[in-house]
DNA sequence: CTGAAAGCGCTTACAG
DNA sequence: CTGAAAGCGCTTACAG
């Protein structure tokens, strides 16, 4: 491995000078400068980032934590993060938590260990609150994206999930549906809560009744949604929903498949709406009506918030950004009944 | 920030001793040991990984490079990598190349800079050959997954793409198809090449003719495949394929949608087969016949190859693993004609 | 304009 | 069983 010392020797200057030309951080006599540059290219030298990091106490890396990168929702976020980070010379670490709090701790430790300078978490849960609180008190920087934690003072960028759920529910109502079920996701997630609240509000405003059986899911993935749908569609006539609002598009796929397997046709006998607007949802074979979440923008903003806070170590106001969402009407709700 | 020195002072031992209890690397008198442990938990100390990394010349991190994490094929690979890496205390960096060679260079530099110990690249291209060659000559470690580079001496784990294409083509042939088109992907990728060769071989063995127009794609994504399909289906009768073999499932979705938009029904008027067997492909609305690629296993093996090579610095034989694939027959090819 | 030297926070021979 | 000290490869006050 060739180091700065080798370059210094070969070009007959001090290591200091090499460092200065490397970083362009002070004027160096043209001739020396040239010698240094030559030595660098001859010896194929690339500076050691770890040594530099130790010295300047910065790693130029950030962690991006997701609950499951395998869920097509997250790669878009991660991509946005990497795209921006890369232009600033930052490297990005991915960490899957599977929504397990101890995995999130692992991510926090990456910054305590100095491996990364800051962290973006898209998988915040209510039970993380104290850990995050303490983490920030220790002076570390974190920004929340996608899911926030109520009342926690921290930078965050989320979608307007409440309004999204209201819009979706109203859409169903306007189409003539009166028995509208909502399938919540994991508890402790602000997404489940905001969307549930939006649904509840819209149902109440419409004077519709909600059967407790409708709110049992707790699992927004494909198979959980598939099973819940079979349960819902097996309910006695009066309680059997004519419309299902799924927490995610992936979940909605489970709803669709369960309906198919039950011989129930969508949208004629059942309306379904998802959340996210994944690429796949727009496909001719799916045509899912859904609430679109601006994922790329969310990842981008979260990253720029983090990078900003990393630059200026002051303690400016925390920013809580809420991104607007949009109802994308396609084919899974059908026409006016 | 609290350092090993603080712990040493507080517990009245040397920093060496602290280090030894931290790493459990030599026997320490029980009493001192206890004092150290107490100090650690009282001061909430966590060792600095960067300093350690500099000292031992290891970062305990690896890079995982993909062409585009947004393509649902890759997250499964990445997940496998992280799952395994995490159990060994390794952290993983994700880097998207968009199939641009200079981005790949960035990844190589991450290891030259000491940020990561090794690298798994799933997006190798023929034009990377020399860079990888030199990289390895410099003593750095790399393993190729998914795509390999012919003749390059390096650890690799890929799927048996050739056989997959043969199986797919034969399936179509047995169903009665005689005009079977193949839509290649990016050139320089071993995947395009192996699958193309498999297709060519099967077509030849069956004595079928191939029109050059059939091989024009060069784009395995959705929109490229969509457009190519429109082109193929617009060909004069004799050259118009009755079956299309897409390089990927995502591409096959484009084929499906183009057919739909053209009013051509699948599988009655057009058979389509993909590659990958993404989750979505098995869904009731898609039911895509496809060649399944064992992604998770591929990521897992690649990671364990890398980790192995990182441990034993000797130069054992390079391993070239080829994973078997499977034809998953679903609904997009229909019955015997 | 330039260099010698301290120091970032660790680990690990070396000596006792 | 334990400690003082060198050193990993850089950057950056400090002094000239």
C-alpha cells in the first residue's frame, strides 16, 4: 500500500505539502506541486479515507435504514439518498431492520462508532423514541423519513398520510360504498396511525359505521393482506365490506389475489385502493387505484436535511416537512354504483 | 466524545488493559476488568471503529454494487448480502452504477481508500475487465455475482443463464411456436450473452430461422421492452413473432402491456416468457411464465466467498459457481397450439 | 511559501 | 498479569 509518505519521499517534499496539494488547501510552489502530482500518478496513490476520517473526525458516510429493502417501496427512497449523497462525496450504508428495535440500535451504533456521520431512518417506530432522544442529546444527527415519531424534536420528512386516507375513503364513499374496511399495518408506525386516523375521520364525517373486525390486520405485506382479505370477505353479509383500503400497494396485491381466489371480482364486487403507487401498480394487468407517495422526493429531501445539518453544526430549528399526496384513480374501484 | 483514554483514567488502568478487556484478547485481573466494564457503561462508551480500522487495516465493511437498486431484482441480492454480513459484524455499502463504468470505478476506489475491505459487484460489464484485473493485481478483493466476465480469474457466482434460455426456448417450441423472438439487454453483460447464446442454440437445434430484426432490443427495462414489442408486433406477418423471450421479468411486463395496448391477447395471440421470477410475476394478475433465478442464494454465496477470501489472505483457487435455474410455467404461454 | 511535529483513537509487540 | 510506547495514515496549527 502506498501512503502519503511514499509520495513525499519520491517527490522530495514534506508530507504536509503532499497533503496540501491533495486537498488544494494552500498554495504550493508550482514545481513541487508538479512533482507531487507526478509521484501520485506514478505510484497510483489514493489517500486513505480512514486515516483522514480519524484525523478530521468525519467519515463522509451516512446510514440509510429501512425496514426491508426487499419491499419495492424503499429502493426508490434509497436511490434518491444515494444520488444526492454521491454528488457530495458521501458513501451510503444500507441497514435492514425488519422492524426490530435492536437492529435499529445497530444503526445508531454505526454513528457512535464513527463509521458514519449521520443517519436517515425510514423505519422509525414509537418504541424507538427514547433511543432516538438520547442519541440526539449525545449530539449525533438523525433525520426521520417516511415515518415520524409524534412530538419528537427531530428533522423529518413524511407524506401527508392523513389526507391521503381521507381522499381514498371519500372516493369510495362517492362511488357509493358504505361498507369500507381499512387494513392497518404494524403498530407503532406513524404511517399506520395517520392513515387510520384519516380513514376514521372520513368514515365519521360520512356517518358510516365501522365494525371492529375491519381493523384487525396489523400486517401490510402481501400474505398478511391476503389472509385478512379472506377473513373480511368471509364475514356475514352485513359486515362484509364492499371496499377495502389497504395500507400499501403490496398489501393491495394480496387483497386482489384473495378476491380472485374467492371468485370475487374487482371492481364489480369489491373495490380496492392501495397506498404508494409503486411502478407495478400502473401496469395494465394491475391498474390499481392508489394514493401516490412521493418517495424519491422524500428521500432526496431527507438526505439534504441531513447533509445540511452535518455541515453547519449549529442548532437551527428542526424541520418537519409534510409532502402532499395524490389519489391516482385507475381501475380497481370501478364506476359509480 | 468519550474515548478509551477516559475509560482508562476512570478505571485506573492503562489504555492497553481497556483495549484487552474490550476485545477479550488477553486475561485481565477480575477486579480491574470489573472497573473497566463499569466505567464503560457509566460513560456510555463505544469504541471508535475508524481508529480501530486504521490500526488494524480493516474496515469491517463491504461494498455491494448494483446497476440499479430500484430494479426489484437486486434488493433480494442485497438483502442476502446484508443478512450474512451482519452476522459477521460487517457493514454494507450500496452503490448504484447505472451501468456506467466510471461509477464502478468509484466503488473500486472505496476499497482503495480503505473504506471497505472488499467488494461484490453484480453489475460487471465486459468493459470493466481491465480495471478489475488491475484491481486484483493490487491485492484487493472482489467477487462477481450475477454477471461474470469471461476468462477473468476471479471468484464468481452466477446463474446458469444459458440453460435457462434453452429451456425457455424449447418450451415455446414444444408448445408449437416457430417464430420466437429474443429481446437482448445491455451489451457487455454476460447475462445478455449467455441467454442469447442459449436461445440461439435452441433455435438452431430446432432448425428455426431467426430474423435479425428480432435481436434489436438492447434494453431490458420496462419501457425499452414495451417499445421493442410494439416494433416486433408491427413486423410483416411472416416475421412477426408469436412468442417473445424477454431478458427479464420487468421487461416481460413491458411486453405484456404493449400487447394489451395493441389489442393482442396473451397467451392466445402471443406467448411471453421472462427471466428472474420476481415476486410480482407469481401474482394472479400477472402469472408470468419465467425462468427463476436463485437471487438470495446467489447473494448469499457471493458474500460468503468474499468473507472467506477476506479472512484467509492466502491465494486459493478462484471459485466459479454456477447456480441451476428452473422454468416456472404459469399462464403467459398458454397450451399446445 | 514550506516543514517538523502533534495528535485523531485505537491495538499490539515488547519489556517487565 | 500489566503498562509504556510505537505506530496505523492522515491534517493542521505552529513556527519559520
